[in-house]
C-alpha cells in the first residue's frame, strides 16, 4: 500500500447531550439545561445493536457502538448517486479517559457484597478500557488493527496521531477513530468532592458567564472515519495533531502553536476559526484567553463544552464540530464567541483543548 500525505474525514458519528446523530441538521435545535452535569441523549440503541446483546452492555459500550455505526453509515452514503458503498474498517482506534466506569463499579460492588466469592465475569470482562473498540470490531467482523489509548485528556488525540502516522506510512488506507467517556452518579460524586464541578446548577447557555469555580460534567462518544482518498461526502482534511504536557508558561503554549502551524506553512493569521475548550472555570479559561490575546485577536472563535460538558475525550466532540463547520461553511451562532468576527468560508480550523491545565493538544482541520 502506498504511503499518503493527506488524510480525509469521510464520515462522522456523534452521540452526545445534543441532537447530533443526524449530520443533516447541524445544531439547528440545541438543547439547553440548568444543571451541573450533562448526559447523552439515547439515540435508540436497538437500531444499532442486536436486542439480545443490549441488556448485557454498559452505556458507554452502547454509545460507542451507536456512534461508530452512525459514522460508517455516513461514510457509506453517496449523495451524488444515492447508492451506498460497503465499508469494513481496516483499523479501529479509540481513546478514553476512564473507560467503562459503570461496569467497573458493578464488578467492585459485587466483590464487596459477595466477599470476593461467586462473582460473575460479565462486568469484569466489560470493565476493561478496550471493550468499546473490541465490541465494535466483533459486530463489524473487523479483524484488523485494534487499539485503545488511555492517556487522560489527550486520549482521543493519541488515537488520531496513531491513525495519521500509520496511514501516512501506508499501513492501512482507512481507520475508524473515536473517543468516548461516560458519566456515572458515583464518578460525579467523587470528582465533585475534588472540586471539578460547579456546586450550583448553571444555565448551560450562560456557562462562560458563571463566576463559580469548576465546570459542568459531561459525556459522549464521537467517531471519525478517516481515509486516504477524497470522496463526494468528504468533510475536511485532517492536517495534523500535536500534544504537550504541562507547559511552563503561556509563552511556551504560543510557541508550540506557531511551531505546529509552521509545519504546514501556516501562521496564526491563516486560521479562520479557532475552536477553544472554554468550560466556564475561570482558572481553566484563563489559559485560552491568554492565547487569544497574543495569537487570535483577529480570528473568529468558537466553544463547545456548554453543549457536551467536560470530560477526557471532549475534543472528539470538537473534531465533529470542526469538520461540520468546514463542510457546511457555517458557524452556528450557538457556538460562536465573537460573532462580529464571524467567518463565512472557513478554510482552516484549529481546535485547542486542555484538560485541567495538564494535557494540551492542537488539531488542525482544513478544507479538502
């Protein structure tokens, strides 16, 4: 297989707290809540998973399978001819921050209640972090490369880097890549005690204006279908991804950004839209505000965590958003930060996200 230099996003699937399962309707009816946690909308799992299997699956597994199948159906469609092509992914690569928390909790609870005796294996088997990728492969009968990254706030980006690297080397011509994390009552309670979330419910529409420390918890499963060929329904070109850990200063972040863009012969002025991981926590958002002051004063800005909440792989939702913006050539008002700087033809979209100031990443998308 010949190496390739350009990777294309040819399919999208997104299960989130928003109505994102139909890519033909781009945030036309956003959902707003007064809460400190956002849960995904049930897309109707019976449409994607055999009925006899659903009852044995945790929510994150069902969410991941639904998002991956939505992604493949989207990639298989051909609007020009109306005929669908059949796709079997050559690789399935996923990222998750905490994996199958619900099944882990079930297994540990069972251990305690039964004094570590007479334990059923189902919850243990499904508590491993790679269960989502494994179940997708079983249902799709995909026997190729299958890998899951558990790198906290850059888990999804790590999956993207793996896919890009191997596709550029010619190891495979397509890959199904996604990020997924779930929220449970216990995980929310534990992280609340650590000060992660706002103590009082907040109107998600006004998330950035809320002065409380912390943000709102979220969850989701978002998948991209990557190929080395451009098609009629191509959304965007995935130019590159870079990650970095605990930058010492804002200057280091700015220099990392400029070095990253320079590898594609771009400058910050060439970015038409910057999608930032603003989450309403003053401490976290300061990092984004500093970068805007030095590098994006004249750039259209967008944010997304008021729609999906904060979680380790929230950047997968941002990747869906960025690809949709390029394909539709529009930035929904609901995600726009500075409407006066609105762009009408975004050719280059940069996603910048960090998780609690530790894990940082840039993702660059361009018009194909």
